[in-house]
C-alpha cells in the first residue's frame, strides 16, 4: 500500500515538488493544482506557487494541449475526438483544446492517421476479413477517436481492395494456362 506523501509547509518546498513533477512529464494547470493541493500543508501556498510556475512559463495549457495533441496523433495514431476527450479529462479548457486540434490536424492528416492505423491493425489480423473482423476494426477505430464517416470510407476502400485481390486470385486460378488441373474439365 502506498504511503501518503509528506505535507509541504513552505512555498519553496512546494515549488520544488512542482518542478520535480514537471521534470517527469508535462502537466495541465488543473493537474498541477490538484497535485499541489494534495501536497500542501496550507492551501494559501498553492495560488502563490501556481502564479510563479505560470510566470516562469512552466505551466501553459495552450502549449500543453498542442504538444499532447501532436504527440498522440503522431505516435498513437489517435483521432480528434479521442484526443479532445482526453484533454478535457485532464482539465484543459475548451478554447485550448480546439486550437490545439486545429494546429495538430492542420495538414488534414487525420485520414493518413486513419489509414496507418487500419493498415497496422489489418496486419495483425490473420485470415480473411470477415464481417466480424470488420466490426471489430470499426469499433477499434471509433475508440481511437476517428469520425464514423471517415472510418466507413476507409473500411469500404479496404473491402474493395480485398474484393479486387480475391478477383485477381480467382482469375489466376481459373486460367487453364496457370492451373493445368482445369484442362480436364
């Protein structure tokens, strides 16, 4: 069982604790306030430390939201809806969420992210793409935060590619020059 963190009684101790937390990872203003309120022996120290962090440029919701959106889109292949939901859960105001999403997806790369995620998931699926696997893929992409219309469009593209591939295979198998077993029929 984890022990309770020691309560900090001076502004300098609380500031040091905030800096250590920021060295580990970035925090939103809301997350930092909650962390400091948990660690402070006196609640009146929290606003002082928060102001000091903001003045120093260590806490900035706009920058935090932009970095979060860009990294989650690029590394996790997540869509706008998922990133927005997570940012709001972290306490980032809507105005920063919207501007971060506009900047992160400015190039219109959400369809490229969707395609990359579909391709990576398709590689992990073995065997033919059945209706159940399409449904599973659709649900996975919805959880990843992509728009339903975009998902349907990408899955339709995948279906048409799969149909074209199977038609090519059927055409090869039906050609007597390639498949000599068909000459007797």
